[in-house]
C-alpha cells in the first residue's frame, strides 16, 4: 500500500511570510482561468458576442472575491458551524484549508451578477462564459487538499493498488479521494464542458451542463470520501457533499430546460 507523504504545508518562506502550498494551488487556479480565458475569447461565437481579453482581469478580481468569501462562509455554515462559532478567528485562517465548493459557487454567482450588471451583461451570459474555466481550478484546489492531508477517503480494500494509509488519520488503507475529485469533478468535467462550449449554445445551457455535471460527479466521488457528516433517509445515508450537490443538479436541469425552450444562442 501507499502511504501519504504528509509534506510540509509551507512551500517556502520569505522572511516572516510563509507561503503555503494550498495558497499556491489557488494561484494556479487563477492563472489557468486567465490562460483558458484567452483561448475562450478566440472562439468565433465568443468573439462575436463581444468578449475581449481585457474582460478577464476584471472578472477574475470579482471571481476571486466570490470564491474566497463564498467558499469560506460555505465551509463555516455548511460543514463546521459549531467549531468556527467557538473559534471565530479561525474563520480567517484560509491558508490552513477548508473551502466549500458549493459556497464558492454561490459566491461566484453573486460576484458575476455584480460584474455583469456593471458591464451590461446578463448574469447567465457571464456564467456561460466562465463555466468551462472553472473545473481545472477546482482540480488544483483538490491537489492542495491532498498536500494538506485533508479530505481522507473511506477505507479501501488493501489489494487496491493505490490504497493509501493516511498517518494523520489511522493505519487503515483509504481511497485517495482528493485525487478522485480532481480527476472526475475537475479534469473530466472540464473536457465535457470545453467540448460542449466550443459551439454557440442557448443562454444558460453551458451553465446548466456545468451544474448537472458537477452535481453528478460530486455525488459519485463523495462515495469514496470520508463524509463531514451524513444524514439517513430510512435505509439510505447521504453525505453533506451529496446533499449540497442535489440542488445543483436540479438547478442545472431547470437551466437546460429554460435554455432550449428559449432557443436563443449565446456564447
């Protein structure tokens, strides 16, 4: 079996400043947003809708605020409210990890609505543009979770070639669930979205595919991750992450139905 290496969460220090790997993964996420965004604005239907490279920096600023504020508040309110309300200063310790994707999703929606209002663009026009730029950034965040030895997987069969012992948890073989989520919720979803968004689609369609795709992918990969907590419905138990993913799937289905009823092609 493999053993989690438990690397030092601090990548390097600059005088009194400690730079954490988790923070660097967020920088990677923001950098890939800009790089992929430059490719996206070159797509003919996107350029025809008036998108320019100059929009990316401004959008990224709003998006960073949405991700950080929404992601942290989501972690506090959705997963560990009792702990953070007892240790309020820990809410600001984002370098230690602990960011909720679902909270960040809501934060980015609000941030993009504000940016779109400033630029005279519909919120879903903006969300359709950025949706394919999100999954690889999410994957980078999950790599940061792995480096921090966060989100250990459920126990696994010792014969599984990539079963891994997490010494900070116990000596049982476990699924390396951050890698599962990076690959399925991140890389695979990126491929699907990028291919889908290569051609003009009705407004809300790309956002709808993102919401359905992420919700389904996360619901699946949660089966391999030790849940923050579970809720039982009769004989069926679902984790917190699965509960939060179900509304995303429902939202995505609604958006797709509305998009193809409107049949108004947008970038």
